[in-house]
C-alpha cells in the first residue's frame, strides 16, 4: 500500500441539523463516534448549504470567526465558540486546483463558518485544533458541483477532509403544516435516496428532482442536497465513488439526517 493511499482521507456528506442538534440525546454521539473512526485530518474543507456565492469564494483563512446565521433561538446558541485555526496553505491549494482549469475564485476574508459548518464540527472535532476553510457553492447545479468536487479531489491525498454539509431532506415550511412524526414526503425521499446510493445510481441522484418521489417536497429549494454532489465529485476522481456507506440515518424533527462517507 502506497503512502498516498495510507494518507488519503475519505469525503463526507453530512446532515448538519440546526443549533439545537447539540442538545439532542443521540445525534451528537453519532457524529462523535463517526469522527473517532476517521484518520486525523491535517485540515478540513467545508462546503455548507448556507453559503452560496458566485464566483466560488474562499472564507477566512487567518482568524476564523463564526456566522450566527439563524434567528429566534435561545441566547445560549449565540454564545457557542469554535476557535479553529485558519488554513492559509489549504486556501492556496484550493486556488491552484480551481484556477488551473479556469474556475473563477474570489476571497472574502471576513466570512466565517456558518452553522452548517461549525455545528457538526463542534461535535466531531471539539478541540477545534484542526485548520478549517469554508468555501461557497457558486451554483446549485449538480453536474457543475460534482465537477468542482473532482477538481478538489487531490486534496484528499494531502490529508484534507472534504465535507459537504446539508440536510438529506429539508422543507421547513411543509413541516409547519404536518403533525408529529415523519412526513410521508421525507420518508419516501430518504428511502429513495438510500436505494439510489446503495445501487450506485449516480445518474438518478444527479436528476433527483425529477427521479425521486416527493423530490420537490423534500427539497423545494435544493441547497441542502447540493453539497452531496461536491462530495461525490471528490470521491469520483480517485475511483472511490462506489466505496460509500451511510453512517447515520433516521430522522430529526421529521427531516432525514442521512449522512454518508465515501472512501
């Protein structure tokens, strides 16, 4: 086995929940157990549903602040801290990988980690001692996002953990009109997604709005499913797209929290 293979990090897609995830009796432990089984990353590259910016943008690379991009929660959720080191070397690698094929890149040096990034990181890497860089999604087109993931794939051989952070189903408006339990549209989409992943039906996943039952109910806007395609691209280029598994499943407040690891 080569040194590169030994050092290669997996690529993850995770459902990040919301700030109250920290108070859930089960989910934080699932995330912590997941990270405990991973090789230790040299750096973490986050792609969150909560940052869309075109051209593709790199966030803070020196001191990394947090973005409390939510409203109406109890005060203690706004006091969470995650003082991870910046990742200037990773930022430079990202620029080189993307600019070489002609992908425009911009820097937004005061843009910190939003809750799609830091909420899961607090549970998975609570020491906050691994450099973190967040980049934006410049598009929601699955094919284009997968291509960005392919361009970023070499980072995995440098010890970088690439994480797409979204939510496997996400329709907060519909939840307001449903009773307790898991809505049919959420359960149906989750089951379809589980089977598509197990069957390696990548074409169906790329066309999920048309192919999945209740696709437009599960994702009336697709930003929470979109990070999956960056993760898929990062795995595809090294031939590990088929080596995937669901690590976390089940539901949280009616939404599917399915999360998977590639490689």
